[in-house]
């Protein structure tokens, strides 16, 4: 990103800006939030009514207009040129761009057509849009021809998505204890794991409060330790997870288990975790909370 001519960050909520500011990263942040003019954020105008509410605040605010081209979630309809133009008449708002959001691969070309129809329609009326953007990670990789000044890449930055991307994100958890169980003895809530033989259970410092899906309990998911796969034993707890390391010798407190990433010849991709959990990689990665250290 440091090689880009324009440094521009986009976020749905406001709190990442505070963290970016503390890190001395001086990017603009587009947020679907209000009451943050003191941080000089570029906000999203999702409707004419919302734009008018921002305008009544009496402070100069940069905005990007959200144009609905088919997602039907937020934004002004691409054919509603009068409403779109109305935002330019809000004297306290400075329109610095417009964007849309692609909702399906099969509709991408049509959504692109609708978006640029709206943009060109505004230009014909004399309303300039300095910057436009419509591509997120999938759109950038599959439909680069749709263009735009920015691309809202998130998942792709982690190397998740198309096969040609190289995964760069790893998620690890330390082994805090290793417990010995006799045959017939249980572990965890409701004893959902019962040792069928003398077993060794490793306790990991990660749980569902950290974003690890509870649906990976009872062997539905696994981690990697010492180049081998260790299945989840019993129910995943809020702060901790038990894994069966009976077949993995020399596991000790302090060892690091790979939850997402490569260990030895084995690898667990974010897409694999998502498949185990019955969801998509986007959800898995976005659920990783602040308690998970990033470095």
C-alpha cells in the first residue's frame, strides 16, 4: 500500500480509526458511522435523508455516495439521479467520491454498467465525482475490467480467496497444559470427550471468545502440532480449547499449535476452517477478536 499514490483505508465501524491513529497511520477512513467529524473522516452518504442529517450538523464533512446497483442493502438507486444530485446541494458536504458493492459474480458486469450509468449521468448534470470504487477482493481478481480508482481489498490481503493467492495469515495458540486421562475418563464441559484409551489432552489458549467457531468442537475441527493433526477434544470453551495429542509425542506447555497456517508438511487454510464450520472464510477472519495478538 505504501507504493500507492492515494492512501485510503475503508472500515465499516469507527474504532479501527482510533487504532490506526495511535499507530500513526495517516490514512483517510470511510465509515458508515456519524458523529466523528472531529477525526476528519470521509463518511458514507447512504441516502439523501442521511446526507441531509449530516448537513444539518453544520460542519464540513467529506462524503462518498453509496449507489445501490443490485445489492439492495444500502445506498441510493442507480436511476435516482435527482436524489443523487440532491446530495451535492448539501452545502456542508463535500462529495469526494461514489461507490457500489457487487453482490454476485454473475451480476458483476450489469452492476458495473448501472454504476457507471449513474456516475456519467451525474457528470452530465455537472456533478463531478473525483474518485469511484466498486471492487472488493473477489471483484478485483475476477473483474478487474470494471476499473475504479480504489479497490476495497480485505480478504485478498490475507492471501485468502483465489487459488493463485499465497496465504500470508497464520493463527497460533500456545499449549498451556498437557493432561493425562485414563480410559473412560472425560474432559471438558458435559464430558463431551471421553477417552477410549489412556490419552493425552493439550489445553490451548484460544476459545470461541477469540473467534474460534464453537462448531469445531468434538472433532469437527483440528489443529497442527509438531507436524501432525490434533483433533479438537470435546466442546470448545470461551477461552480455551482441548485437543487430543495422544498420537503426538513430546507435546509440552509452551508449544505453539497452528490453528490456521502450515506446520511441517501439513496446512490448515482459512477456507478449510470455514468449511468445517459451515461458513465462509470472511466470517472466520472477521471474528478474530481484539484478544488475538497480531504481529
